[in-house]
C-alpha cells in the first residue's frame, strides 16, 4: 500500500457508524492507492459491476485517468482512513460549457454498507456545483443494487433510462433542493449519534491521571465516578502508582484488562496528545480532556490523534460530563454534587457557568438528563448535544451556554428542527463589543455581534436570555406549565393594589397584553375588589374565594396566562387564611399557564408543589415573572408558525454575476469596492431595482446624461454623485447634488466637484431624481463565522442615528421576508398613515429575497449597502448602492464535515 500524505484540503467527516474518514481530492501521488482500491480492494464481481466487464487493464486505466496528467474539468475525491483509500468518486464534463458530467464510484468491498459512497457523493455534489455543473450522468448495470440504493437514498431527483440490461442515470444538482438537505441532515444526525454513544452511554471508563493526592482533579473525578454508582468497570491509570484510593492503578491505557469506551484525561498539557494517541491505538472511542493550557502544537497533535482514530473529544479545559440515565449513572466531572436525575440536557462552555447552572437547577428541583462541559470545544459542540437530546428519549428541555459557534448555520438548522419538539434555552453570552466594527457602510455598522446572534437565535426558535438567572426563570415556567396562546393576554391578580400595578407594568414592558375582564367576575370576590386588569382582590380575599375566581378566570377565552401576585398581610393569621393555599390546593397544570409572585419569598424562583403533584413556579419579583411569560409567549408563537419554505427570487442570472465577480477579483486580487457601473450590472443580474445610472467622466458627458435623464426623473430633475475609488458615505463628504433642473446647474455642480475633490475625482454618476417615498436601508454583510446577514432598516442619511433595523441570516425564508418588515419600529410608515397610501410591500420583500440569494450564491460579496431604497405604492427603487468584494472560497455550511477549531489551525499531516 502506498504512503499517503493528505494535503491541507482534507475534510474529516463521519460515516454511518460514527467512524471518521478524510475526504480530499486525488492527485498523482495517489496512483498506487487508486490501483490498489480497484484490484486488491475489490472482488472480481465488484470490478465487473464497476467496469461492466473483467478487463485486467481497467483498474490501471482508472488510476491513470484519476491520477495522471491534469484533465480539464475532472473532479476526483477519495475517502481515506489513515493511509488506506476506502473509495473514490469522480466526475468529468461531457459538454462545453461544463454543465453535465459523467459520474463514477468505487468503494472497497470491506467498507460496503457504511456510507462511504454516499459521503463521497455529497462532497462531489458540492464541488461540482461550485464548478458550474448542473447534472450528473452515470451508467450502471441493472443488477447493481447497491449503487441504485445509493442514488435512491441520496435525496436528489434521479431520472432513469433502461436499455439492454444497463441503466442510464441522470441526477440534476438542484441548488436549493430542500429534500436533499433534509436527507443530508438525517444522515449526519445518525452518524453523529453513533459517534457519541461511547461518550454519553459508555459501558466502561478509564481516568488517566488519577492521582494519589487527595483533592487533585483526577482523584476527585475518579472518586465521583465510583460514588455516583457508575454501572460499568472503572479503571485508574497512573504510571507512577500501583494503587489510587485503595484500588489498583494501571501504568497505561494499553495495560488495562479491557478497552474502555471513554477515557477522562487529567494529565499535564504536554502529555495530552501522547495519551490521546495511545487511547486511539487501543480502540478508545471517546475522550473528555479536563486539562487546560494546550498550545497550538499540542492542540494540532491532539486533534490529529482524535481524527485518525475516530475519537470524539470533549474539551480540552472541560469541567467534565455527567449522564444520569439509571442504566449508566456516570458522574465524570469535578464540580459540585452529582446532578439530580431528570430531563434537562445541559451544555456549557464555561465550567464556572456549569457549576452555577447545575446548582440553581438542583435547588429549583429540575433534574438533568446529561451534562457536558464543552470547554474549549475542539470537537463536540452544542450542535452535537442538541441532536443527542433530540433522540435520547429522556430530554424534554435543553439549556445551553455557548460563547462561540463553529458552524452557526448548521447549528441553526439543527436547532430549528429540535425546537419543534423541546424548548431550547440559551444564555446569550458575548453580546457586548469594545466598539462597532470598523465598517464602511451603514449595513456593516448594523452587523454587531448582538444583532447577528439575535438573528441566529430567532430564526432557530431558541429562547435567548441575558443571564443565568433569567435562563433559570424561563426554564422553571417552560418545564412545569403549558404554553400560552401566541397572543399571550395575561390576567394579573393580586391581593395588594400596588404590587398588581407593578406586575401590570412589567407585563406591558415585556410585550404582553392585559385584556379587559368581565365585570361579572367581581361577584366572586370580597366587597371593594376591582376586576379591572390588574385585578385587586383586596387583602380580605379568602383562599376559597381566590380559588373560585382563578377557576373562573381560567375559563375566560380572553385570558391566555395568569399571574398571581400575593403579599403577606396581617389578615393571614392562620394557615387556613393564607391565599397561597388557593394556588397549592388546585392543580398546577391548567388550561393556561399560571405563575406566582410571592413577595416574602427569599429566592428568585422556586417550585411550589400543588395538589395534583405538579409544580407551580413562584417568583420573588414581578419583572422575572413577566420575562418568563414573555419567553413562553415567544415559544408559542414560534411553534404556531408553520415551517416556511425558502424565499423565492426568480430569474436571477448567476452566470453573469459569477463572471462579474471573477473578472473584478482577477484585476483586484485583494478585493475592494466595485465601481458604480459594475455595481449596477451585478444588481441587475439579480433583478434588484437600481435606478437608471449613467457614468460621466467630464462636465460635457454629465450635461448630456442629465439632459437625457431629466424626463425620467421626479419633476424633470437630475441627481449627480461624485465618485472616486474607495469612496464612502457620499452625503457626509458633500459629494451629492440633487434637484438639478437645468444644464447650467448640472455643469456648475460638476465644476464644484472638480474644485472640491481635485485629482481623486474619477467622474460622476448621473441619475434621474426619484419621487419621494419611505426611505429604507437594505444590505448584506458576510460574517466569516455566521455567513451572510441580510439587514433591513430605516434608511437615508439618518440611518445610523435612527438605528431602526432587523436582521436575518441568509438564506431567508418566505416568513422572514414578512417578519423583517413588520418588526421595524417604522413599519407603520410602510402600511400607510396620516393620509399617505401604503407602500408596495411585495416589492420590499422582493428586494430582501434577491439580496439573500445574491449573498448565498456569492461568498465573495462581503458587503452590499443599498441606501436608500425608496418604497412607494408603485414599487421600490434603490437610488444608491455600494458593493465590496473579497476573495473567499465557496463554503457550503450544510456539507457533512467535522469542524476544525481555530486553536488547531496549521498542517494536519504528520
């Protein structure tokens, strides 16, 4: 077998059984490996299926074609396990321009049935689409059932033509085929679950670095595993001790009596890579690395070992993990007490946050299904844990603390699916920034970390809170009470008028409604009570009266949630007179959610047990209770919205746009701002409505242009804008002249530009003056981590001052197009008011959809700023636009591959 040195372009991904393989292009050095695959790796029957015969020359010819001199348009990928080539997939264009390609596949016999061919095809589809190929074609024998199943399960449409025992397959490579993405998601989910089994359901555990010293991390974790009642074998590994804690210790992982599923590492940073390599060599499939302080070289060596041996890794710098499933009961963390068994999945990046969150959940009474401290998150991430909780049959609440995102768009796609079945809550960490990004456009200025993360969480249906306390407050309500109706009209009931008013204020500030209540309800309360919402029962209310009132309130169709605020009074001399009894002796779960505010409660939130065995969340503060109800309302609204289809943007000319981008970056390899005419051409390719634009290099050309355009403009007037390369914010620089009605005014304006800007002036843009309307800002910013962000806001010169903006991550859905418009504070201006007619909202939505498609198709477009877009009853028109390009590779966020953490950047090959 030939020696293979995978280049930097290797991508690691999981097979169906959780095995990690590398995917990379084949090259001249791989000739022998390709030949071995088609000879010793394949039986005679497999070669007959592959080559339609048993020619002894066919394997050599295949190796020559794939690894010989370069062939125009040939794409060939191999799947590798170390130095072994498991399979290859290739395609070669059949026409010019290359829109259809001939496809071929081969997988070693002993790797059949593990998803090698499908994984290769997914990566080849990605590469082919980037090369402009729109369809695969392939010939296969009618009896080649394995290949037919691969294509049938791929998720792309397959067209078949039968003739003489052969089948001609044609596979269109649809750009936005949701069925294909869903199929890729499902394969990725199954592979991920298979790879995580050794971590989250291990049958045996070894603690490497278990010290004899009391209080050390390794010794503590070993003791907690034993005390927690782990049901499988537990071994201590310490090369410097024969026993730890009175039990035998082994000198190495290789010396253990059996191979552990999971190894917990508490060794010095310099020793971590070597221990990981030793674990992989004997067959360990999961690591939890508690050690912190790994340098870049140690990080790369650790990850190479994990990828090479198909190990899933938690950490480094992890607090550990815990699995409370009765059949496992694993407590492999050095925090506080063993988490109480329950149904909340918890994943945190910060060990300190993890300790605080587990403590609060335990005090509240919410048990944990599994807990993972992700630490520096080299491998296992929040995305992995969401998929595990979705399938583990125990978790009904997911709590996350994530300081960074490796693949936000893939995370959002997973979360959108998971949040349909279980609530997912997060602490939105990292909201602040030392200052706004050094941006050259209003759009980029809007793309703050807060805006971007809020867009991610909202589109994914994640409940985002601003602190651990708020997270626990919301979890307490979502875990124990039904969701309200999406409208979330709240009835506030109190036995003291002042606290009722404070609660009403808190609800309104949280965006909740307080409906009017029927006056007849007052017959159930003591004299002097008021049933105006907020309801004041007076301090004289008896438990029986309050219970009857709440039961009647629950039946009111206008009420979606109830907030009961109770203050201790001197009238409550005995327990029988305590109004809290009215809550606790009634069922906790009702038609609508109910929460309490108890002013004498010393803790922020706790559960109070009710007659039906359910739990009533009780808060010490009205603001906390109102926030929790608002989060429940938001989740109810999310679930009420049917999953939306991707936004449509018909008649986009991607080929022309690609040519414009490639042409610009060829002459400007560092990137930069497009000139006005190239900007206009690019926007026109995507149907974006830029006003008529004429380029003028001198005063005479400006005069001729204005004369021709005046009849198109508002009141026959023209606009002139000075231009030079790298220009930003024209208005602020005094580079715009409007309302030019005569030739003399046009010439005078151009001469002013010449005098003011001197030699840097390259010319001027002349446009017809647009009719007035509502000025909007629309744009795109490409974030290197989050991908493209589409922004909509109030536009014009005051865009940054008003800061009225909403944002979504591309690709947008049809629902995003609507909600982005309605969520603007200035949305009433678009719907008409004060005698003004409503604007053409369909035209505004079309601008957003086309920007989304433009950003998704062209990763090199790092910034697009359309400001203002003037929305009117007869459409929308962009009167100024700027576009900035940078050289960036094509990136498919949904392609199956294991991410590479920033700490491990560098060459991966030995």
